[in-house]
């Protein structure tokens, strides 16, 4: 079974600075998808960024980028120019290309310091 | 475009009562699923469905039933509520993961359930 580990329960960063959230996963599959979801206090699940395992290029979405290390099974999220609106819980998630189940990590609570 | 709609948003139940959480999507997605979110646990899969008439258990299925009579709807039933089922519940849908569009998963806004 796949597992997703987020080893940082809480992180904080000064506004306008850069922060990196860590995620590691365990799988025996070669084809899969990885995601970062943001959950603000409203509890809505918002997709931040996704990465297909077959793509070597790291995904980017505006201020958000990932460092995908397939051999190391690592998938970190970098947030540049942090903004107050980035404060939220961030979940890393894994999905097999073959099976439907989405497996989540336990989350990292990000605080932005004005 | 409504996306994934969950009802009710808030519910308080007494132990032993039954209820159904409704989930509907208007995107013609084959895959639908239910998750529960507890503090410090992330989201855990309860049940999922890969199409009308097909359901299967996830990680934490005990105490819950599902059915999928149509592509659009995937209700979650609590037959005899217990305090341990106090949680936030999320419904999600997507195309099948083997398709090009299958890696985008849409979530409902969540249903807060308290069992006293």
C-alpha cells in the first residue's frame, strides 16, 4: 500500500519570503500522480499543483513550484513571495495511474508572519 | 457549473440515529469517493465507486454504506451513528485515472457531522 509522509506538522514564514514544505511517499508503482492541496479555514480543498510521475520537468504554477525527485520518492512544495492568503493547511497526496484511491499525508499547517 | 455538491453542510446526530450525506456531480465523472477528515489524520478514504452500480471499500469503511444508482449521485449512509463518526466528510469525483483528464480531482465543500 502507498503511504505519504509529511514530517512538518507546522511551518511559518515571513511575508514575501520563500518556504518549502516536505513530502515523501512510498510506492512500488512506476506510474502515478502527485498533488499538493491547500485547505484554508473554510475546509475547502483547493488544488495547488500536480505532477505526473512520467514527467521529469518539475511542475510550476505561478508562485508555487515542486521539486520532484522520483528516485528518492520526494515531492516538496516551494512557495515563493509568500502572501497572507497562503496561510492554510497543505496536504500532499498520491494517486496511482491504475487505481482510483487518493492517499493523503497528515498535512502541514503554514502560518504567514506579517 | 455546480461541480461537486454536498448536502447537508452541517448536521448534529444523536448516537444510534441514521442519516444520509448526499453527493452529486454534474461533470459526468466515472469515479466518485467519500473521505473523512479527522484532526491530525489527513483525509482517509471511506468508500469509492468507479461507475454506476460499482462500489468498493476504502481504508475506513466500517459503519458506512454507499450505493451508486446513477453516474451523478453517490450518497453515504450512516446506519447507526456513533461518536467516533464525528468528522468532516468530503465527497470527490474525477474521470478515471487512466485517462488524460483523470488526474484532476474535484472536491465538494465538506459536511460537518457531530454525533452526540
